[in-house]
C-alpha cells in the first residue's frame, strides 16, 4: 500500500510539472541568448560574421517565444539583436510584436532606438517620450542631448497634465 501511494504521489507531481517543462526550457534558451548578446556587444572577441551571430541570437530568442505566451522578452531580445546588427526595420517589427504582448517602458525606448536607426525622428521622439513618461530613469541610457530634449518635452507634458489640459498619456508612435 505504501508503495502504491508513493507511486501515485510521484505520478501526480510529474503530471503537475509536465506542462511547465517547455517553459523551463524556453527560459534557459532565453538566458543563453541574452548572455550571447551581451558577449557580442562587449566586442572582446572579433566575430567573423557579426550579422550571422546577431541573427542566431535572435533565432534562439524567438525559439523561446512559443513556450512563453504573453511574455515580451523573447521579442525584445530578438529585436535588440537585430538592432545591434543594424537591422532597424526588423528590430522595429519585433519591438512592435513585444509591445503587443505587454506594454513596458523599455519596449518604447527600444522602439525609439529602432526609429532613430531608420531616421524617423518624429516617431523616435514619440517613443522616447512615452518610455520616459512611464520610467524617467530609462532616459539615462540615451545620449545626453537626446535625453535632455526628451526630459524637456516630458516636463512640458507634466505641466499640461497639472493644468488639466492633458487627457491621456503621451501616445506612442
């Protein structure tokens, strides 16, 4: 009887954990892709084909997306890999996909970076303002002149809000 109970308990535990196994695997892939991107960005080692290396990071990140529904991290990481490789248009698509899964100030800031790379300054400014509105500390990651301009725009919007003339947060691009 004791053996039967132990087998049943083990079976129940295994059944409870089974649906989480793909998620655990996806988290490990996401972690590996994050570390690979950090390694590539340090520039400590010359990479023969940086575009391919950044593309592989993006592929690994996106391979985790299926097991992490509603989680924007795989999309953000893939977007960052493409942005780092100079692929602004693909990065923009991926950041938009991330934003559809969960609005975060970091995603808005990265959207701004992609728009900047593409030379779409008005959209970049709108994205930076939206990200900085939600999390002003993120603006420290921008170039000083850009951060100063965005802070000024946010200060103006805060005055509009205080005066009752702002009905909604700043829109995204």
